C-alpha cells in the first residue's frame, strides 16, 4: 500500500518541515508538516506496529513547536516506548535525541542529558557509530 511505499517520505518531510518552522514559521512549512501528520496518522491506523511511533514523534515535534510542553513530553515518551516495543531502534534513537533538544529548550538540562545519553546508546545499538560520535561531541550528556 501507499504507507509502505511513501511513509519514509511523509515522515521525513514532516520532520524537516517542523525543524524549519523553529526558524521560519510560514504557512508553507506548516502545511507540509500538517500534510505529513495527516498521512502518518492514516498509516498509524492501518499499521500501528510499523508507523505509530513515527506519528507520535511528529505529534511531539508539533507540540514542541507550538510550546504545548505537556503534550510534547507525553508524545515523546509514547514515541520512544512504541518504537522500542516494535523494534525500531533507529527511530527510538531519533526520538530520544529530539526529546533531548526539547528538554534543553525548557532548561531541564538533567533530563535533556539523560535523553541524549539514551539516544547515543540507541544509535550505537543500531550500528550508527558516526551519529553516536556526533551526539557525544555536540550534545551534553
């Protein structure tokens, strides 16, 4: 189905659009983000074990952008847990990393550091040594 073929594009389009919105919040980028969220929600409905964690991470990123901190925290935690339950260590690593940036922005350096450390370990588990090294160099944990 379309989720299998297009979910990576929809997910990463949404992640990039939401990242851009932290700098330039325009209707264009918000539209891309919303379209990606809508598509990933459909995928999460038809294939929750494959797509729910990515939908939750997009929700967390949108809540972070909109400064809906409680919603962001819940969605990051749910994304991390769901990715772990379904064996998506690479997406769990990304969710931990993004949660780290979220907590840094809140001034919660201890929990941010913990998330960056967990992200580092998950990237190593996935075999992404260079990404783990980059985190160690640029993110405090």
